[in-house]
């Protein structure tokens, strides 16, 4: 067996060459003299094809038939070394496939509970450690990884220092009713809601700091905007104007989008995301409107067919439907500035 072991994502560099891939069998199919293996190794998914006559020709009838029979009987999630010739395949979304020439079983998988059929969310969550291996779950992890990488890269290039705020804190950064409380050797402590207060202290010492890590909110609502645990980026920058802050925020969002487009294009395809829209967000300047302009715009269009939001008067704060409509109206992410001071926290720029 060839010792040239490569990852699936790198097979494009070995077209026409024989390589060995360490992978798991995500699925299999075939009939008669041909077998298809869907292989995954964490970097990507792609197909391996085995032809019975090729195995007989290479290994002789007895050994060749035995190896081909082994391939046809592989169970889902069996771990294997697969050797083969890398070929371009225009029919495949991945663009390549493997003409299998040999196989070695590393570890068999028996009674794998998540079969190719449809499963309910409760069942999949009970088997979360296995569900993580599926195409869409892998794609989400790849996008998450690209976002983390792009975050560190962006702030490093812009002169920021990574500043780690504690997860256990004696302070409440936000609404105290949303705290997870625990006992810290006889003293009440809380899971952090935000590293903001620590970053403000850090900025006084280091000038530009950012934090990117887990925060916790005892939210009882089940929406995309209400999570008990999530990762949040906070940044503090000494000595910059409000417009410079907006410029930095816009540049960061664009860096995140470009980072995902560059590092996880197949993940976006797996999740059926509109990459042309993402490319537009990178290419086109974000819109900036004043609070008064936004209120006037909402009032002018509140009877439109797509205006699924409540009437607002000057002095009212926006809800999610208002924010969504404004962004959709301009076709790009939109900054609303110059809010009335009365409806924002004391530390926000009015």
C-alpha cells in the first residue's frame, strides 16, 4: 500500500497520482462489479470508486475478490486506509474522485445509530457526538473555524492585543435577571455575560484590546437572538472617533465574510448559502443613516406589502422587524446613528 497519505481537501494537488487517504466511510452504494464509497476525513467529503475487474487483475482472483467483497460489506463509519488514483470528475461538486486500488480496515463500526434515513432532532441531539460527523454539522464547524481564524487575523493586523476576560465574575455586565449564579468558596459568582468591563480596563493599559470567547445568559426564550451560551467578540479601542469606529466595524464584518469565502467555500455550498450575496457585502460600502432618517423611512413605507413591523414614533427604539426591514431596504448591512440618548445605555454614542 502506498505511503503517500494525504487529506481529502488536498487531493487536487495529486491528480493522476496514487495516494492513500485515512478516512471514515460515510455511506456506500453500488451493484455488481462496481462499488461507491462516500469518504470523509474532516477536511472534506468525496467519492471513491472500486471496480471488481481491477482488483482481480492486480491481486489475482482469490485475493482480488476478497478485497472487493470487503469494500462492498463495509459498514457506515468504519475507519479505513483507502489507496487509489486521484481523477478529476466534472460531475462531482467536489471535482475529484478516487479510483480505488487497495483498502485496509483500521477499525470496524458496528450498529452505528445515525443511518442515512431521516431522524428527528431529539434523537440527533441525544447522539450529538455522532451527529457532528454529518455533512451539515461538519460544514458549520468549518465555517466557525474560518470565523475564529479571520477574527484573530483581523485584530492582529489592526494592532489589537488579545485580552482574556474571566468566565467567572463577581459582576453583572447586563441584566442581573439573566445571570447563571454559582458558589465560589462562599461568595456568589456568575458566569460572564460579557468581557466588556474587563476590556475597558485593558484598553486603559494596552490601547487596543479584543476578546473572543464564551459568554452566558440565562435566557428563557428560544430564538436565534436568545441563547444561553454563545461566543462573543468584544473590542475596545482608545482614541478614535465614532466614524472611525464604524469604519473598523465594517472592515471587521467584511473580513469575516471574506475569510469564510476563502477558507470554507465547500461548507457554504453544503449549507446552500448565496455566496453572491456575501460577495456583494464585501464589495459594496455599508449604508449609514441617522436615527431620524430611519424613522421617517419606516413611517413612509409602513403600509407596504413587505412592511411586517409596528408603527414607530420619533423617540421609540427599533425592534428586530424594523432592523431587518431597514437592512433589506438598502440591500446591505446598515448602520443607524445618532439615536436619542434617552433610549440607549450611558456608554453608547448617541
